[in-house]
C-alpha cells in the first residue's frame, strides 16, 4: 500500500504505464472539409485556373511510432456548373492516396505530409454519360494537430495535389489542386 502513491505520482495506475499526454499512438480517423483552387493544362501549355470550390476529405490509418502516421486518404473537389445551353454539369477531382505524416517534434502538433495514389477526373453532364479519366496522383503539404482532448484534435492542413492523366495519341492532362482544409481527427 505504501508503493501505490509513489507509482501513481510517476504516471502509473497500478502496474500499467500510461503514455504521455502528447504521444501519438494506435488507430486514427479524420474527416473534414475545406476550400480548393483547381487548375489544369494540356501537355506543356501553361496552367489555366478553372474552379474554386469546396473540398471534402476522409483519412484513416495507424501510428507506427510517435514521429510517423501512415494511412489512406480520399480527397474530392466538387464543382457543379451550368453550360451555356442550360444543362447542369458536375465536375469532380478525386485522389485516393496512401499518405504519411511526419512529426519532427513528437510533443508538437506540426507535421509534413506526402502521399501518392490514383487520381480521377470526372464530368457528369445532365441527361448524358459521365466522362472520366484515371491517372496518377501525388500530394504534399503541411498541417498541425491542435489538441482538443486526449484523443481528439482539430487539424488544419495546406496541401497541393497533382494529377496526371495520359491517353494514347493525346496531350497529357495535368490537374493540380491547392487545398486548405480543417479536419476533426480522432486517435485511439
């Protein structure tokens, strides 16, 4: 009984050691939204600004150590427009990437992010078929976890996602999305 207060003062409950408050560990899940600016180009032409619209994100993964989180992410920008003929068109730009977040200082919330995967650009015209292109996507950026509780954080990010779509006999389509978003991150 005399040892119980001493072990509790050292951050222990009984014989189980509790991780420090700022340590990242285990499974994590995040969902959020933001604002994105998309631009595109064909071949070596200059980029043309296209749309500034909402972006939605969903992330899931695990934490191998306090410096690194690995996972998968789906990021989608949705751009509903109307043609000059009055038809509704919904354009989407989606990336499905494997991502890593590196925390240089484990106790701080700052991280550097990168990932790669599949990109999909789609245009759905009212009363018609959807035109899609599938290609390669790569993303990079920075973010910060603002702790709200031991397992919940508000996570603002600034990132760029680049897409490359290649078709035989046509110029390569390059699309890029600069995105600022805020997610709610839960960590087990």
